[in-house]
């Protein structure tokens, strides 16, 4: 019987899981057992479960559960199977199984999440260390053995002060993996919040207070961080702010963060800042002054990992009502100054996080009313320095410049405009295919659209500054030649932001020529990720072409280059106008979007302009164009 390569590969993966499960059950040699568990963790991490039987990961759950719950003198095997390294490795494998099975792409994710949620609910109802408080592997109300031990055995081992530190640390990792339940609906988020508030938070507080083993404290902090981040990251509505969520947030912010920030382990301090920054500011329950004080402690930490966690907290502080603790202006200036200082840190991750938080803060709606020109200029100077860093930092720095360009009055200080534009033009250069380089280019294109949207910049463009032609050509080249569709979309979006012909200056016909080629040539997606953005790219290309056609002047049409373009691309122009005039999807009752209405307005203007040009220059129209033209006119636009 013929079997395809995919079918043979699936059989190999299934047989590998079966063999690993048998070896986990039967192996008695410690070194071999540890090697088997290492292989199992790797297999779970890379197996394409989305194309395999949904029950396949469960073949490993039962033997892993048995091994993780083994104790000295138990009936599950010789003493070697209860050794700390074996149990710790089993918990690590179980954590990997839980993470993969809770992935929404996994075919059995919903059923697994339901079983895990049931056992997690039972775990959260129990008191710490209470025997028999969890659904057992033999309890028909529980899930499969792996699910049960993930909640029952992991939490029990984590809370056992007599358990070896390695076992407790991996058990806490296993318990932290349960936080991924939060992506499976409101009820699951409440379960994670309840488990975090009633079990993980008290355990973390006790371990920090007792100054327990550093690895155990760090694992407890990471498990709690996972629960807080999962609940906060997947909760959007205030109606999800239940008593359990409130208890989790209150315990973390009022009881744990101050203690964790004083811990000697840097991982614990990182988790303290991450938890505080993840909790929605409106529900934080602490003042902005406290958040800033915690962030400043993190910013001055000797460990770069701790400093890298501070920027998000500075940004979060700016979304909290400052009350009487600190004047609002002082709060913002303090936060921005600290972020600017961190953007010059010696560690690249700290700098990257700092400029990202700075961009987030400057993008807040309140920034326009709170920040004055002096503070915006300081932020711009800091972003310009970061714009000369490597691509990881430059991407955020260019986003900062875009946020500042939305607010800054460049007419009052035009000298700042040229360096900002030069940084954005440099950010658009290059054709590297890496995600970091592509992100830098698409941020530069989006930021350039914010520059052109600023009214004070549009007024300055009337003088046709020296940099304008180079920037427009760079945007046009990016819209045609860049391999990344998002870069092309943002570059096209920037060109559309110039509303008059004069603002394009001498580069106008060059832009028209490039957009004409882009529309005539079209685009082809080479993969699923490109296919996702292809419709948006096609629409952005058409909108940009129609926009520049609506701006074409008599002088442009009369020039040799303009006549050549009109003669060569007249058919494409009419196709673009017809497509733009019916931009909305047929058969929908939705009102036209702002972008669609804007494009249709451009199409009407372009039609009137081309109508006059073709009427006075019959030689520009071929028979095909005349037929299209007649069809277009009969459409009633």
C-alpha cells in the first residue's frame, strides 16, 4: 500500500511517542531515564500535533504522571525512579505537554482545557498542603492522569518544604503552564485567577519571606507572573473583573511586589516588575507614585534583566490617575526622562524595551494635552540617538519619532524636522529579509505618514525643503521593491497623506511612474503570511495611484514625461478608477468606511481631471481606452 511522506512521518512520530512512553514506564537506570525524558521533552516541543491524532500527547501523560508522583518506597518502582532528577525531569515534560495541548491550534485543545479547568478549580478550592484536596488520577471526575497530576501533584510538590529544590522548581513550572488556560474563555481566565490568588500568590509570598532556595523562589515568581500576565493579557472587558481577579491583583500589588523587589534573586525582581506592569492600570488599586517608585528601583538595578522590565511599568504609570500623590505633568516628565535615560543603557535589550515603552507612552491620547514642546523635543532628541542604534532599538526609535511627529509644532522649531526625516529615510533603506529589519522599515514608513499628517509640516512643504524629493523617492521605491508587504503598505500610506500637488514638489511624476508600474504589475503572495496582507496591499496601491492621479496638473500632463505616462498607462488608470469607484464589497449593508469614502472622492476628482486631459488630447487614448472610458462614463460616476 502506497503511503505518502506525510503519512510515513506521522507514523514515525506516533511510534516515537509510544516508545518514549514505554521507556518512561520501564527504565530503571537513572542516566538512561533522564536521557529518555530529555528526548520526550524535545519530541513534545517539535511534534506537529495539529496534523496528528488529538490523543497522541496523552500517551506520554500517564507514565510522566506516575514518575512525577513517585516517592521513596512507592510501588511505582525502585528508589531510583523516585530520585529528584527523574521527578524534576518528569514535571518539566508535563509542563511541555500542557503547553502544547493548550495551544488553540491543537485539535483537542478545547477538550483538554475543559478537563484541566475542572481539576484546576478543585485545586483552587483546597487549602495549601491539604491531603486529598485534588482530583486524583483515579477520580472519574478528573481529567486524564497527566492533567490531574499537573494540578494535584505539581502544587502538592511545590508546597512541600521537604521536597528537593529541583523538584519544587519544575513542579512550579508545571503549575505555571496551567496559566495558558486563560486563552480559552472567560471562565478559564477566572479559574487561572482563582488558582493564582489562592495558591500561587500565598506560596510565592511564603517562599520569599522564608528566603527559600533561589531556584524555587524564582520558579514561584515565574508561575505567579504567568498567571497574572495570562489573566490581564486576555481580559478586555470590565465585566470580567470578578472577585477572584480582584483578589489576585490586590495580593500581587499590595503584598507581593514590595517584597519581591527586595529579593536577592534577580529573576524574582524581574517577575515583580512584570506583574505590576501587566495588571490593567485602571484596576491596579495603587497610585501612580508607587508604580513610578517601583519602576525607578528596577531602572537602577545592577542586573540588566531587571532594568529591562522597568520601562513597561513607567508606561503603565502614565495611564493611572496620579491623584494627589504627584502632579500629572511631573509624573509624565519623570517617566519620560527615565525612559530616555534607559534608552542609552549599555544593554541592548534594555534600550529596546525603553524606546518601545517611550513610543507607547507618547502614543497615549493624553500625551497631546499633557506634554509641552520642550518635553516633546527632549523625547525627540533621545529617539534620534536611539535611531542610530542596531535594528532592534531603531524600530522602536522610529515609532517614537512617528508619535512625536503627530504632536510636535514643527513650524515653531523647523530645525528639528530635518534630522527626524533623515532618520526615517535611513530607516526605510535596506532589503534585509529578517523580521527585525522589516519591522524597522515598516515603522519608518508608518512614522513618515505621521510626519506628513502634521499640518505644520504640510505648511513647510510648500517651500520644498531639500530632503523632500529624496524621501518621496525612497517611499516610492519601498512601495515597489520591498519584499515585505507590510513595508509596502505603510510606504503607500505615507504617500497618500500629502493632499496637494505642490507638496510633492519635483518628485511628483517620479512617484506617479512608480505607482503606475506597481498597479499594472500587481503583486503575488509567496506564502500564507503574504497572502494575509495581499488584499490590503492591492487596495493601498490602488488608493495611492488614484490619489496622485487626482492631483495631476495641466503642466504635468503637458510635459513629455507626463504625456508618456498617460499614453502608456491610460488603460491601467481607468481600471483603477473603476475599481476605486466600487471599492466596497457588494452585497453588504455596512456603511462605507472612511478610507473607502476618501478613495471614492479621489476617484471622482481624478476622473474629472483625466476627462479634461483626454478630451483635449485625443492622441493619448487608444481604442481600448476609449471603450473603457465609455463604459466608465456609463457607470454614472
